[in-house]
C-alpha cells in the first residue's frame, strides 16, 4: 500500500484535478454518477489500485455532500421533511455494502448497473411531469416497508461502489416519496453525507484510503457542490434542467457500463 499522505503530481495533474473535481461536485450535487470521473483519475492518473481508489473517492463525496448540505440549510429553503425514515436504512445498507466491496465480481456489477441505467433512462423519458411539476410530498410512504427496503438496497450499492448512487436516490425520492427534484436533491445530500461517514470508516479500517489524493480532489469537489446548490436555490427552472442533466448522465453512464 502506498503512503496514504504523500502525493506526486505534476502541474498538468493538478489541472486535471481542478477541472474534474469541480465538474464532479456539480454533477454529484445536481444528479449523480460524478464518481465515473474521479475513479478513473485516481486509478490512471494517481496510479492507485482500484480498491484503494474506491475508498479514496469517499473523501470527496463526504466533503462535497457536507458543503452542499450546509449551503441548503443556510438558505432556509430545505426542511428535510420525512427524511429520518430514509436515512437509517440507507446507512445500514451502506455499511453492509462497504464490507462486501472487495468480494463482488466487478464485471457482473457493471452489467447489472448498466441494465439499471438503461431502465432508468426510459423512466426519465416517460411522463416527465413526475419529475418537474409541483406535487404533494407523500412522506407517509417513507414509512412503508417497500420504501425502506428500496433505500436499504440503495445504501448497499452506495457503500459498495458509490458511482451512480445519487441517481438511484433521486429516483426513490421523486418517484416513491414524491419530492420535487430540487427538494429531493437536498435530502439526497443529507443521506449521502450521513452514510458516507460509516462507509468511509470501513475503508479506512481495511487500509483502502489514500488521504493525500482524496483531500486534493475533495477540495475542488466541495467548491463544485457549493456552486451547484447556489444555482438550484436561485434558479426557478432548476427542476427542468436537473431532469435534462439526469437524462444525459444516465445515457452516458449506461453506455460506459455496458460498452466500455
């Protein structure tokens, strides 16, 4: 295992971190799958083994979700109604997912995720009003076994690989619990921030985190998250553009997991 604090980066590497980190922070805050950018950089630019890259990636996710969450709270426009019923099963699932992260076959996981992404692509295209228009929040559904089970499984996946978990969370929050996309994003950040703490601890326990590279990327991701939340708060058509971004990201992610 490499020294977890030392980093060896050229000026070009720092430029890659700057662009990738800010972009990832924005994408993860508004939609998800930003880890599809950071994971390859940790592996191919930093030379980290895939398991360590997977753990290192959690530092940026934790910091960016924390900054995004704090910005939402400071705005006073997010109440997080009913979120407590979703947080607990997701955290428990994430802990389990982190423990099994090194056990599952990566090729099989990629095929499963790719198939899910294709399915989500068509769900996003069908009846866009479910994603964009105002509707009553059905927080009572957060207490139903199906909802709790769904968020537990999302947590397992998030603890395992992280990439794409934001999209799964938004689908659950919008299509099951009936949150608006902009409100669902705030709750998504809360859930991700809380489940990242124990899952990151698991990766630390198994020596699968490089602190130096993780913090270097995390600083830029946090700035991207701050920019994204400020945009959501002040832009009245945020739901429409987040929906469009979701369609684009899901299409790219599906092709990545099924073809590349």
